[in-house]
C-alpha cells in the first residue's frame, strides 16, 4: 500500500528533479559545446582529423536490444542448432554476463526500466499499455545534454496517452534527436512493413525492418564518427510475426521436423536469429572500418525471455528458446527475466571475460553515465554503477533485486539476493530457488530457509509500498 504522503513526496521529488534538470541541462549544454569547440580546435591544429578528435573523448554507446529473444537462442549461451558467429565474436571480445536480468517481462515496462534506470513502480510503467511519463528522464536525455548525438532506430512501444497529454510521448521528446522505426507495438509485428515513422511523420518503405534499421544505424555512425554518439537499436527479432527474408530461411530448411513443409516455422525462427546476427555484424564491421571499435561500448541484450504465445506459432517451444530455464515472457521464473547479456569495450573490458554476478537492466543507466564521466547527482536511479565490475571484475555490494508482474490477470512477485530467489505466484505457497545450482527452478528450498523467505517477502512488501501513483494510472 502506498500512502497519500508517499504519493505526494513522489510527485514533489519528480518536480524537483525536473527543475534541477532544467538548469543543470542548460549548464551542461554550455559546457559540452565549449568542450567540443576546444577538441575540434585541437584537432584542426594538429591536422589529424578524427584521430585527434577521438583522443580523450567519452565513449560512444551502441545499445542493441533484441525483442523476445531467449537466453538460449544465441551461440554464446549454448545454441548449436544454428550459428550466431558475429554475436559470439562480440561475446569473446567482451564480457558475457550469464546472470543478466531484465527489468520486466513484457516490452513496454522492460524498455522503460532500460531507459530510465528505475523500476517500473518508480517510473510509472508497469503494464504493456502504460506510456513513459514525459517527466521521466531517459539516458538519451542525459547523454544528449552531455554532448552526445542520440538516435533510435527500431521499436519504441508507446502506451495510452497519459492524463494531460493529447498523444503518447514521442521518442524525440525523450532525448532522441533522430528516430526511425515503429512507435506502436502491434505495428512492430510487421517484419516487412510498408510504412515506418521518420521522426514524427510516416513514410512508405520497402524491405526487411531490421535491415532498414541497420542501414540507418550505419549511416548515423558514419555521420557522427567524430562526435560521441548514443545509438539505441531495438530490433524486432525475434518477436512475432514469425517471418524472415527468404534467403535466410533457405539456410535452415530441412534442419527441423516442420509440421508443414510449405510453412517452415522452425526454420523461419532460426532465420530470424541468424538474420539478426548478420545485421549486428554489419554494425560491428563498420565500427572496425571507421576505427571506432575501441572507443565504442557495445551492449547486447533482449527485452525479456522468449514467448510461448500463439503468435510465436510454437517456434520457441520447439527450440526451447529459454533453455535451460523454466518459464518465459510473462513469468518471473528465469526464462522470463534472465536474458543474453554482453558488454564489449575494447581496451577497457577484459576480452573473454565471464561473470555470474546478478546484474540488472536498470544498472546500464548509471554505468554508462560513469563510463561517460557524466555526473548527475539530481537523478534518483534504482540501478547500480557497474563500471568497477565491467573494468576490474569487482562486484557491486550485495543487494536485493525485485520484479513484479501484476497486469493482464497475472499476480507474480520475485526478489533475489545473491543466488537465492523468492517467487510468489498469486496465493500459491512461496517458492525459493538457488538459481546458480538449480537454474531450471525445479526444487523449492522454501521449507529449508523459512527465515529468508520471510525476510525477502518483507523486503518485497516494502519495495511495493514505494510505488508511485503514476504506476497505477
Ligand atoms: Ca518483447
């Protein structure tokens, strides 16, 4: 339960954040403009062009986000029925996080956590139809104010207009100076759309959506090669519709016992993953070609686990996309919340590294700010700065992580401390798992650790009591 005074203090806090943000934003814009004038002047003095400009500049960020892609769909997490060589190479050149957790088990809340560094109960997005409030500060807004060029090519996923808004809040109102793609989740089912948004207007297009996003991403990188950039690439693979370019499907024909040879669903799902791998490869190749690989942080993850819903047509069930985990999208077992996670930052993050420290999508915001050396004491973030983990394998202090999914008829809660995770489904008895030794969550330990169950349950209740009123609008 949230009291009225808690709601009011939440509102006041947001207002304070906004006013602090506005003067801070103006100051930082002035400073970043001065900084880039100085860097550009130095570059022209030594005549080394982009090489000199590159020195000492904050890192670029390429944040690649898959849609409904399961933990077990990629080679670096054990997939052998198809190959993801470009992603596997990215993983071998960076650090693989085996316990990377997403913020929520459906698209909109998961993306809201990623962009705000705050739990859904704090940023106001706990359902798939909730719009990210205008007052929320996104990582794109903060990086833009620090001098970054910020672009989004891919899927946004807006919700219903909030009270006082005539429409949904557009990505270009949340820090992205450039946007092309889908704003609407259902529109994003179309793998071969006939129209897409170019900023705030729709234009006809032709071709495969993920290929177009990559084309635009590459053009953006070329254009901003001499300036720090934040490129957010939320691809639509492997969310349904289950469709892929014919040449990609052809690579997988005959590999799987299809229900109907004329409608090779399983081969098509495999093709969606391998096409995604190829598109990501084009971005990685361009970073190498332009000499930007060492000054660009590349992150790869997925918004939540794979789905077993009708639109997926049985593909993820057949391929066991979330293996070795139990559950999937719309559940809080590992199959729903544990997603692929890779960070590559050549020359900074140890190549070939592997971490089993539980990390959360909301950690990206403070970690990227730290990497960019942007200080923002005015922001109230739930995530932790994991730069010491990325750079020196130093884990953050132990903390308890929380999840909730109480929409569309579901009533699930989860809390995790170290390797132990409490899952509560409606009025069922609590479940407690050691997700390191029992990743499939088959043997509940609740009877063996009654005190821990009670402690985590109390922590969950306290966390839920911090929910802001916007989360219930
Ligand atoms: Ca999704």
